[in-house]
C-alpha cells in the first residue's frame, strides 16, 4: 500500500483512505464493528451512538432501557444537544458493547 505524505504546520501526516483507516481502528478491538459501520462513524455524518444503535436494530427506547437512562436524555445525547455525563456514556457504551472512546 502506498500512502501520500503531506506536511501541515511542519509536521508530516499520512493520507489514508477512509476504508483503510477504519480497518486500522478495528484491529484488536473486542466485538469489532463491520467496516461500513466504522466508516459511518469516522465520517461523522451522525452520532456514533445512533449509528451503532441502528446497526444493532435497537430503538432509542431499547438502548435507553439497556443503559438505564431516559429516552429523552438519550435523544439529547444523540442529537448533540447534551454531551452526556461520564456515567451515562459509560452505561451506553456498556449496553452497546463498545469502548467508551468509540462513542465519545
């Protein structure tokens, strides 16, 4: 594989296609998500929580119940209206069976 190297502010950066980048993010990850899910998360078109929730076929109510938080609070977190407390994010990550880093 050949990647382009560019310099930004005097520091070298490697340009990696999104597909390759998402594959690298999944290396060694327990319960790794499919590449298409990781690509959606990487592109940031929607909240990572919403993307993973939909991938699992869960409603907001399903996830809220599993994470022991209210559905309106989950909605605010998914839409970016609230950041979500550490406790809530840990609970959501646990319910989705993903790392906290992936959803925050």
